[in-house]
C-alpha cells in the first residue's frame, strides 16, 4: 500500500478539509486498491465451511477405512462411504444456505460512514471509504478506518474494544482515531490514513466480532466427547486388528491364506461403528437452521451458538430507552422559572446541533430560529456526566447555559421548586431536563479564541451558582409488545433488571406501565457501591435502577455473572456497548449505534423487542434436540466400543459386516437424528448437557452391547447343524444385526417421546423400512442377511425383548431422577 500511496497525486490539505475528495480522486484511490474493503465476512467463508465439514478427524479415519475396504474387500461393504459423503454434503449445503441468508442481512443492515466529498456530506458503505477521505464523526459512530483528527469539538472516543481501557479518551486536532473505536461525545472531522487490512484494528475488530466465541455448553461438551473418543480409538483399533487377525488363524496364517482381507474388513466395521460421524454435523445444521429461521423474523445472529446461549440465560438486563420504550422523544410540557432573555434561542440552537442527542432533537418542533453565531465553548452531553453546557458571548443569550438532569445540575437545597417539579414528572414516567443559566463576563478576544480552540471539559466546568430557567418534560412511547414480552420471561423463570441513565422514578414509572412488579421508586445508581460483593447484594434486592453510567452497566453485568447468572443485556446506545460486550449474550436494537451492533451477538433488525421469546424458543429447540441426537450417537459409540474391546480380548470374529452396520447407522441414528434435530421442542433449558447425555448413553449402550454379545455367543456355542462355514457366520451376523436394530429402535422411541403425529410417523416409517429390508430378497442378499432359524431365532427374540425391557426401565428410572425429560 505504501507504493500505491506514493503514486497518488498530491492533495491540498486546506481544500481537503473543507471539500473532501472529488470524484476523480476517489476513483484514483479505488484503482490503486486503497479502499477500506476487507475480506472479513459476516460469517464463515465457503472454504471454511467445506474444511469444517470435510476435513475432520473422523472423516480422515473413515476415509482411510473406505480406502482399505475398496482396496481389499467387497465394494458393498463401502456403503458407509456414501453416508460420509452425504453427511459432509448436507453440512456444506445447509451452512452455505445459512451463510447466504446472514450475509445478505449483514450487508443490508451494515453500518454506514459519513464522509465529505465534493463539499457535501454523504453516507457510504464502510468498505467504500478510501485513503484521504474526510470522515465526519458523530456521537454513536464507530470509526471505520484509522484517521487523523482535523478538527474536533469536545471529542471523546471509547477505545475499550481495542485497548481494554474503559475510560473515554479526549481527542484534539492531530490525534489519531483508531478504527473500531466509538465516539461517545462530541464530533469531529478526520482524514483517513489507514484503510483495509492496513488499519490498526482491521484484524483485531474482525476477530472480536466474528470469533469471540459464545460460551456454548453444547459445543464445549461435544468437543470433550470428540477428544475422549479420539484418544480411545488408537488403542482400541490396535486391539481389534490383532483380535481379528488372531480370529482368522493368527497373523502368519491369515497373511498366508489371504484371510487377512476379511480381518481388515471386520476391523473397519468396528472402527466405523465407534465414530459418531454425524453428531457435529447435525449440531452445526441445528444452529444454522435456527439462524435462518430467526433471520426471517428480522433477527440477525452474528454468532450461531448465541441461539443456544440465550436459551441458557436466567437474567436479562433491559435498557429502558429503545427497548421498553420506542426511543423517540417528544416534548410534553415546559415550565418557565426565570425568563432569561434568549433561552428559547438556546434551545433552538441545541435542537439543530450536529451532535444533538434524542432529547435535544425533540426540541426542534417547538423551538426554532436558533443563534447563528458560534459559542465561546462547549461541554457536550455524555451519559456519564448527565449534562451539556455552552457559553455565548455578549448579545442575545449571553452567558453559560447548562442542559441536563435536574438532580445533577441543580443544588438540592437551593432550587426546591424546580427539583419538586422534576420529581413529579419523573414519578409519572416522564423525562425531566432542566435548562439553567449563569452570567459571565465576556472574555477578551484572544481568550475567546483560546476557549474555542480548547473547549471546556466537565472536569473544569463548575455547576455552582446556576439559575433554573425552564423545566422541559419529555415523554416516550412504551412499546406495545413490551408488557407481553416481560410476562413471557417471568413465566419462564428468567429474572429481569431494568437499568437506565434516566431518573430512577422515571424508570420505575415506565417499568410499572409495562407490568413489571417491584417495590419502591427505583434505585439511584449513584449510591451503588463499587465493591462487587456489595453491589451483588444490592442487585439481589433491587430490580429497577436509574442514573446508571455506562461503566456501571458493565459492572452490573459482571456482578451478576459473579453470582453464577447467565446474563443477557439489551441496548441501543453507545453507552450500552461495554455492557453488551461483557454480557453472555448482547442484544442490540437495529436502530442502535454502529458500535453497539458491532459487539452484540444478536441484532433485532426491526427493533421489535417481542422477537426475544422466539429467539429463546429457537435456543431451547436447539439444546433439547441436540441432546436427543447426542444420546442416539453416543449410545451407538458406547456399544461399538464395548463390542470392539470384548471381541479384541476374546479374539472372536467381529459380529457385523460394514454394510450391515450401515443399515444400523442409517435407520436407527442417521435418518431419525436429522429429523429429530429440526422438530419443534420447547423444553426448558436444564444445565448438565454432558452429564445427562452420558447418564443415558453409557447404560443404554451397555444394554445394547450385552444383547449383541449374548446373541452372538449363543450362535457360536449352539451352531445350526444344518449349516456350515460362511452360512453359519452369516446367520450369526444376521441375528446380531436384528437384535441391535430392534433394541436401538426402542432407544429411539424412548428418546422421541412424547409422541406427536410427526414423531410417531417417523418411528413407524423406520420400522416399515427395516421389515422391508428383511422381507425383500434383493435387500437381504445385498446386506448379506440370512434369517436365523430354530433355537437361534428364539434366542434372538428373547434377548431382544429383554433388551427393550431393560432400555425402558432405564428410561423410566432416569426420567424420575430428571436425567431425561418429556416436558415440552
């Protein structure tokens, strides 16, 4: 990029500051590839999706096994290869479809950048910002590229997302604004000097936004399971190979006679059975389908496991403005205490200020014809200080004017009338703001210039000797869906905390309007202790908080997490960004600041708070269904491992051919698991996914393994005298296959409860499919199945029935202990 910048035509700094780049200069920079386009997508790349679904540890093992079977065995025993390919293909297609949906939404709702071009302010895509562009930064903006400040007016930038430093940094002309940081106060123009991959935060912010993983219990548990199985595979495979070679006459004889080929195929069968190849696939598909489903309801999932995360949430912190209310302010009334000349003009000037917040903008309809001259100094509003201030020289509206929270701006003992009126308004759920005035002498001309160049800060600005001029009362419209949504969370056992920067009484009144039950008039966060333990005690007692600073919102989230809560935080303003980033699940409103949406896991694109119950429902469906699927896969892995170890120690021939295990995997696990993973399921979240799964899968797998080994032992101990050689082996393998199919179907039936028409239809279809495989001669021949007869058939029926009874008793026992649940 350095060479490309050097080749650019020189730019006049003075003209650039006033007019920005012209069309020819922008085109020149695009051709030189000096744009802000970065190859960070809103979701995984296509190659990443293919790699995650194809180049896995299990696929590597299964691919090697497939190669061996095709090399030395019957191609019919390579049927499991189609399952591997189908699993990978389904995973790639489903994730790609989810990616396309999410990418389209992300592009449609991506933040915009304001730049100065050809003397006009224009809004462009962040990727279209080019080198030397003049950025126009306002409160709530996220800085899109590294830039040097040209002119600043009380500019404060929050760089915590990059540096971890929580305190906003004051920036003046000549300072650097880093991409990824957020403007929390003031405004500025800045010349871009670092774009795209060259910018300081291009990699850092992309990683923070896309791959700062949600704490997913499902993902963590499955990763642990895969790790355990991977370590177990190595010694078990060696044991099985040795056992199969010994079962065919020993290594020397097996190699000399060619029986080693059969031994290899048998070893492959055991390996294939032990691998839960579809578990990770179906988990990914479940997350992806949930994300697509929510996208159709205008909920953008910026990280798929966040769907599961919200289902685990037991504490929701709600920001009042923009969440419980619509976020649009309107002036309800004005009470004048002291008609200082020019006060209406000051309010009109505030309403058209480039950095006006929602409250100041609401003045525009009532106050017009503001002051045309520049102020001597300004202190811009921030959520931390709760006021803004401006100083005008001689003439109309001379003096210092302060607009802010009455209890912050006014001394309690001196202005009781104004404070009482403010309390009355706050108690009615209205927002009260005081305009106060203080006379000052106009400074000398040189001092005026110095003040304009270095605006006052809140640290140097005194609130003493202010006279209340007018109390401005604003109203917010409560969202019509807020009450029903809060009621849903209460019914689901989720605790709620309402936190806001407004007056506690205002917050309390709004909370009561939406049906939130609590005692008192809200808690003033200025009295909130700094110590985490002490703060936690207050949080356990109180539910509605006012006058909360951005840093306190973050502290509240951390304090609740320290008590073991899984915390979700909603918000729309830049003052919510810190809390959203540290919450387990951050939820931003679509109308919120760019910095807020950038750090959130979920974005409600249309700003409808009522979407949250559907998000929770999707999360619960994912957790409950993946748990069912995991039980199926791990039951198979358990009995496969037990059989492999037993066969390896006893040096028996493996009781299945790979093609027979393909029937078992497809009909009792693969096909039903795919449908079960996508069916509705509203069961409440219960912690302990891995513990519950193993409590069912290990005993049920042991029961299945015992049934298989009992039938196989009987076939070996009491052979059919009418058969010999391979026919005896096929009959024994068929008996074992029939046993595992029926008992595994009983396991499926237990896990599919409670039955509805779709689950009943699924199980019935699988039973019919298995009957057809046994009844149709072509299918029997293809899968090398010979229906057992005589004593072996009776033993198979008896052992299978006992296995089904044992699975049912296990299910009922675990259901009583809460390890499995039918509640939906």
